[in-house]
C-alpha cells in the first residue's frame, strides 16, 4: 500500500514539473514573439518598453514618432501622444492614482491632477480584502481622444489568469511575486504616460502663449502707428470745383448735401482750402 502512495506522489510531482516547464516555455515563446514583432516594425522604435508579467503584453513608447503601442499577444494597438487624456492605476477596482491633461476638450478644461497625481492614494481596498492582504487585480486605464476607442484597460495582474489556482494572492505567498511584478508594471506605465501628458501640456501652453504674444505685439504695433486723418468726400469735391473755377456748382452741392442756406453754403465753400 505504501509503494502505491509513493508512486502516486511521484506521478503528481512529475506532472507538476512538466506543467511548470510547459508554462515556462510558453512564457519564453511569448517574450520572443514580442521582441521579434517590435523589431520588425519599420516605423516604430521604442524608447521605453514595458513587458507585462509572464510576457502577456508589451507597452512601448516611441518619442520620435510620438506613438504609444499596446500589444496583448499578437494584436497591436497604436495611440498618438495627442490622443491621451488621462491615465489611472486601479487595484481591486479602486483608483489608486490618476493623472489627466490640462488641455481643453470640447470647450471644457480637464485639470492636470484629477483625484491626485501619480502615487497619490485615491481609493482603498475593500474591508475584507484589506484585512486579509489579498490581491485580486491591478490594471491601468487610458482615456483617449478617440471616438472609435475612447479607453483602453491594461491588465497588469489578474489572479484568475495569472495564478495556479485562479484565486486572490496573499502577501508572502508563493505567487505573491507575480502580483508585485504586475503592480510595478502598472506604476511604470502610469509614470510613462504621465510624462507624455506633461510634455503635451507644456507644448500646448507654449503654443497658446506664443499666439498671445504675437497678438500683443500686433496690437502694440497698431497702437504706435500714426493716425491719419480721414478725408471728407464733400470737401474733396468742393475743393475740385473751386480749383476749376466753378463756385456756383460748389455752393449748390453744399446746399443739396448738407441742407444749408445759400449764405451758410457759400461760407462753407469759402472755408474749404
């Protein structure tokens, strides 16, 4: 009976090793596929590259083309810097930090920090999870100026798909390191996007300031220009008639235009030089 139990234990041990080796091989293959795909992109050379736990996704930034790449598996999603409105770090469905743009969107101003900046605590774990130090999920969420895809969520840690039993991870457990990797990955993504938001906001503010300065310079130049007196068409015509020796037509023109009497009209004509 004892040898049967021993064989059973050995079989379980061998199966566990084979399963672990299979998962390791799959993870390595995903990593190779990610690097190969990125290296073959002709118009994308990442300055920053963040690979998720177990090589499940890559988040990369190319500052030269001003593009962001999010690639879960083999599917590629590209976003321009100007499309980014905000980024959030969410743990167990609670917003931990959020950074948003200071640019106007549809006439409304979106504040630079909404509910706190990077690293600012905004929410917290639920009572039971917090007391037991359980970790269910960590993700980042990007809000975009894109009607077709207004937001994207990046799962940096999900106990259902990234752990052996698919259960919440406890502090200090064997799979706690996967959670820590996911949290670190999410923080790096938030930091990278926050830098992009600050950069775009500075450029936007500089552009607005430049336009304001140009307008002020133009206004000052106009103010410094001498004001030229506007000519009076009636006086011009009276002056022409007087030069031609036609005083009576000139007086008649003044009478008809201004409704003056003959004496006042003649005085008007006499005063035109």
